C-alpha cells in the first residue's frame, strides 16, 4: 500500500540530469550557490505512479489531500 497526496506539486530532479549539469558547471569553474532542478512539474501522485511503472509494481495507491497547517493569528 502506498499513500500519496493529490494537491502537492514538485520538480523532481533525476540524478542523471543533475550529474550532467553539475559536471558542466564544474568545467565552467562557477562559484557561489547554484540551484539545479528540472523544469517540469508533477504531482506527488504522478511521481509515485512513475516509480511504480519503472519498478513494474501494481500496489494500490491511497490518495488524499495534503493537510493544511493551522496558523495562529
């Protein structure tokens, strides 16, 4: 059983993409803070289903909305 939220998105960065870009930046001798991410956006559900597809798994995915945090006024 896998649990996933339906209302959260992210930009997962694949290791191969990160390594290729990091290697290129090392060759350019860049300095400072560099933030490397992929440009696509996926929901956590899409991320989980892609992992399942790659691993050839068929576990049930239970979906729910992410819990909202209450803030003090």
